[in-house]
C-alpha cells in the first residue's frame, strides 16, 4: 500500500512496528490511516448508519404504547414524573436517574422519556464504537455494532429507564480507550470517565469492569504506565461516591448497605445460572425463580454459537495482528458476565448486556472471516446464500421475541392506566397513598406515594399506614378475594379492572375519602 509522501515508507515486517497502544500489528490493523481530503468527509458514515438504524428500530418497535415498569417507576419518580419518589432500595444506584432527569424533571410523558432515551442510546452506540476506530477496522466495528444492536434485549432496553445498556456502552468505551491511555491524555481522561459512569450506574458492574483493566495495565508492558491504573481506580472511586455517601446517610454505613442489598437481592452465593439465562432469552425480563420449562429453544440458538464465534474471532484477530485489544474485550466481558452466571440464583437478559457489547467485537471478526471464506468457496453463491438465510432467521427470532416482550410492556400500561382511572373514580387522588400488591407502579400511575410495611421497602409500619388513612386517601391493593390487613378490613372493597393476561385485584379504600364503591 502506498502512503502519503510525507511519511516514510515501511520497510520492515508489520510485527516490527510498535503502536502507541502497544500492539504490534499488520497493516490491516494499523488503525485509521491518513486519508485523502476527498475521503475525510465520508469517514465513519457506516458506523453512523448502524446507530441511526438502531435508533429508528427503537422508535418504531420498542417505544409506541409502552408503559413504565416497576423499576422504571422507581427511577423516574426520584426526579419528577407522575408521582412522589418511590422507595429507593439499597441495591439501586442513582446513575440512570441522573440520565433521565433532563426530561423527567419537566414532563411525566412516558413517550417523551422513551424517545429521548432512544435518541441518546443511538448516540451512545456511535460514540462507543468510534472509540475503537484506532484499534480495529471500520468493517469490524460496523458488524459488531449491528450484531449487538440487532439483539432483542438491546433494542428493548434502549429506550428504557434501566442502567444495564448504559453500562454496556460505558464498558465498550472504557476497554477501547485503555490501549491508548498510556500515550494519549484524552484517551486517559475518557477511560476514567467511562469507568466512573459505569460505576455511577451500577457499582458492581464498575468493579468487575475495573478489575480486568487494572490487570491489563500490569500484564501488558506497553500499557504499564502508573497513571493508567491510577486513573482507572480513581474513576471507580469517584463513580461510587454517591452510593457510598447515601450508605452513610441512609443505612448507617457502607457495610450495612451492602448487607441490606444482599438481603434484598437474595439467592446470592455459588450458583450455576447459565441455564436460567438461556431460558430467559425467550423474553422474560426477570426470571426469578427461573424454574420454568424451556419452551422456546430456538431463542437461545445464537447464545450457544457465541463461544465458538468468540474463539474464531480471537484467532482471526491474531492473524490480522490485532489480538491484544480483542482479547482484552473478551476477558473484560468474561469478568462482567461471571457474577451473573455463577453467583446469582436467578436471571435477567439485561444483566449480560455489557458482556454482549464486548463479545460483539470478536464475534464480528469471526463473522467477517466466515463471510470471506464463503465468498471464496467452491460454490460461493450457495455458501453466501446459506449465511444470508441464517442471518435473516436470527433477526426474525430477535424480532419475534422483541414483539412479545414489548407487547407485555403495553399490557403493563393498559393494566395500570385502568387501575389508576378506577382509583381516581373512588376518590384516591393526589395527595394519596398506595400500598399492597404492585404498589409501586399503581402508585406511580395514580400519582400517589407508594409505601409498604414489609419486604424490600419497610419504610412505614401498619400503624403508620392506619394513621395516614385518617387524613390521606389510602388504597390497599390485594389479589382478588384475598383478605386485607387488619386496619383495612372494614373499608369498602372494589374490584379493579384488569387487562388481558393479568391477575385481578381488589382495592380497599379508606372511608371518608372515597366516592361510593362500585358494585
């Protein structure tokens, strides 16, 4: 390949050319080359196209008609939304609340929040992929972005007020910045910011991200600069500060909060939860307990291919001379996934989003290798046609699961919007209080405070609820036909409306604050 006259032509083998990231590479992995002026304007457009398609797919498939789930209602209510702040339990972190605050502080519109997050997640995907351009060719990054963005779990959580996808973007950026941080101050600052952001969003993920990065700075000589591990550790510490401060202001210390978080999360220890995660790929956003039949094995087909794709991608990257950054991404993905696969007794597909984002890089290397082999096969049309059929089948499965999962989210909105309207008709209007079954989403949709005397909450006693009912409309929600708590047994009972597929609920509403009860 000819280079611009201003540069000296290479005369030594590619392996003899050290890079600023410490990786000796062939010309295929030499990162961004000097571009002619006519080409500069078009550089990076394929990555932008992937991000744009990701955003448009969210707006078309994952946003319309959906309602906030339980966790989302907790996060949004902290900064505005439709109701007073819900109880913020010990395991939660404030990062995603800060992320959604610019919109939630001014509007309670779920659609506005969804659109904002869809646009922001598209920009975040583009930014995280661009970080890798000095390390990997654009074709690898385009395929990696498409593989990750094409998963139903990525599309589903793009517009949702949950931290995991944002941790994925932060982890992808952090790993891509580390190889350049030893020589590039901007990369060094970005590395610290990325680690801090992941920790702010989810402190445990921040820790499992930082550990392999710190290990890499000790094991790879070219990355072994004192300031790199120092900035990585500083990012971890700074990102955890709000969580640590809240531990001392609300939980009597860090140890007490960690203990309480372990109690709430439950089933922590040594578990083999790999099978739980595979079953959850059928569209269960939380599989707890996950003792269900594996009714749709085809939804996990890609999951079983992933380890082989990663191994093939590592081999392809090694042959191309860019093994070090791809190996770092794989090791970091393993670190982020291991706690969820082997220490929790339940599963949620979103837990593994950071690992999927990083594993998309070696998987893309493998996909390009397979595609190249198909094009040079004895019967290239047959080989490439077969690959195209497999790709279409994969995307079809992802769409089917996404459609099913989004359908459930729409039923959430129908269920709790109907319940809120019924409670408003009974006189339960702000300022008001909701307790009992599904008390957080019901409280949010109704515009009421939500409190519970037991379980994760425990922020009020039954005596406190009874006292509050004397001055504030209080709705106690129970499964249809069940007996309410003692303080509410003499109150009027109303059967609440129910969307298809939902269990029915009864509401016991404090007397003196209600309209006449419906039959």
